[in-house]
């Protein structure tokens, strides 16, 4: 069994809670606080339904405060809830999965894509 490592929350408290939205029209997940966009996770869906995670972007004013972590955790939790596998192209997502091994099981086998 893989040991679960707690993902710390962002270090900056916002007035409004974070909300994650899947925006398939723009091929990205978005994390918002109120009406302010915090960050995005670009993706593509393979023919097999796997989610290729391409890039993680956090707006500059929210950088280095844990919002990238919160975004990636939300995206991976969403994939798990939908029964989807992921293909982490984004180096940030790869590092996140290395740091939080409980998400390893979501990574699609190399020959499955």
C-alpha cells in the first residue's frame, strides 16, 4: 500500500474559497476564488479517455503560495472521482506525483495511450 502524504493548503488565505471548474471548451481546468482566476491546468483527452496534463499556470500574484499544489490536487482528485487515468506531461504535475505518491495509481501505463 502506498503511503499517503498530506498536501498542504495554500499559504495565502483568500476571501472566497477556491473552486475548480473543468472548462472543456478551452481544454483546461480553472481554479477561481470569487470572480478572480487563480490558475489553469491545460489538458487533452486521449481516444482511451486518459487525461494528458500539459501545463500548470498560476497567475503571477498568486505564485509561490501553494495554489499550483491546490490546482493539481483538485485536478487529480477529479480524475480519480471520474475513474480517469492521467498522463503527466507537465513537469510540475510529475514533481507533485513524486512528492505525493498516493496519486501514482492515477498515472496511465505507458503502453495504454
